[in-house]
C-alpha cells in the first residue's frame, strides 16, 4: 500500500511527532509498504508527488529536551498561521491511507480529522468528534465527572477571569496547573506554594488562554492503552526526579516504566474497566491511551490520548509488546483498522 505519514505540525509537541513519524514510516516500509513522510505544517515544494512514496528505512529524528519555538518556526517558514502546508492534502489523496503521527493542536483536536473526512481519506486514530472531546480537558472532565468517572476536583479559568484567591479557595494547595488542550505535559506545573501558583499560571497561559487547575492527588501514575476495544496491560510510570514532565517523557533513562506493574486483582480490573468506559464515553477510535493516578485503589482519570506517542520511550508500544505485538506489527494493525473502520 501507499501510506502517507503526517507528522510535525504547528504544535508544542512537534518534535515528539517528528520522532514518532520517522519510526512509524520506517516500520511500515519494513512491512512492505511505500511511505511518504510529510511535515503537515511545512508541506513540500516537490512537484513529483508520487516520488515521495519510498521504501526508505533510515529516517531518524532526535527529540530535544525542550519544547520547540513555534514563533521562530512560523517566521522562518513564512507559513504564518496556515496549519496545513503546500501539497499535504494532495499527498494524502494519493495514499491508500494516512497514518496520523501527530500530537496536539490541529492534528489531535479534530480539525484535521474533519478535513480528511470531507475528502473521503482514511486515517488512523479517532474521528473528529472523539478527538475534539478528548483533546479539550475541560470538556473531557465535564463529560466524565457527569458519568461518575473519578477525577480530581478542578477549576477551569481563562486569562480574563483568573483569580488566584478563587483558585486557592476552591482547589487549594497542592495543585496541578495545565493548559486545557496541550499534551506531553507541555505547560504543566506541580504547585505547592502561592508563589509557585503565580509562576505556574503564567507558564500555562504562555500556551493557551484557558487552563485547568486540579487538586493534586498523591498516588501511583498508571496508563492503560486500548487496542481494538480491549485494554492492554497497564504501565506504571516512575520518574527518577520531579514528575512526568516533557523532559522526563522523552529523554532516555529519565523515567522507570514498569509493565505490567504489581497490582491487586481489584486494582487491575478497576483500571481496565474505567479505561474502557472513558474511551466509550469520549467516542474514541480503535486505539487510544488513558492516564490515571491510582490512589487507595481508585483510578482517578487524568486524560485520554487519542494519538498516543510512538517513540522508543512511548507507552502504547510498550504495552503492546507485553502481549506479544512488536512495533512493526502494531503500526500495521493501526493501518489495517484505518482501512476497515
């Protein structure tokens, strides 16, 4: 098959996506497909678009320890606020299917999915409705809490109505501050003091105008991948220092991941059942990943990931490997599902 792998984009998770996209492209080529790896934001000036589909297996991209400077990228590229670069849609139309290796922003919030739907283009991951519901953490928590899914107490504030005294009164300390629609822990801060709260709010507002402040729950950090409607073995995430932030997620050796972790039968069942309920309530597709804090046997949902990372350190491939599905096979399964759903 001819497969277009879309990566990059105008997102704080751009570098993570380029790493994922390179590995996915290599894996699909090793399975006999021809692949065009395309930066969805930069696009391409290539006139012979069919020539972009190759069987190369030497693509490589290293994730820097800090998130990318998107303002500098916009200025350098000259693409401004346009989210899709030259010839991207045309390349997708040439492909049998599109593998979305994107993370965050338009690649994961439903915008790109809706565009591809309008052109009858098949793609991996959730549809535009599920993508929208899961990407916005405020919408996610409204739906899940209404259905009885355990979540930390929280408050959504905007740049215009943000009052620290209200946050302290309704949420208190310690708390977690995060942008409503970023992933990979971009803009996320753990807050223990009032001074840290001011700094954390400024950090989160650097990325978005709406942010979520949640009461910090102390427990074990767990994540549960779902593949073809079935939960995979959970992973316990233990950063060697600090919390599971951007640097600890993508720098080798910064975090210990245990799969499967030591859990009681009741804890394992609660994680799996809650993950499946979350995926169903948010209308997610054939694969996703749900993050939790497990405290006193209760799985508190943190968020749902509609396009989980596919880097060497990413969690979904680790969970799939635990049930005998290697990286190349996982990529093939996701493409097969794109063609049949």
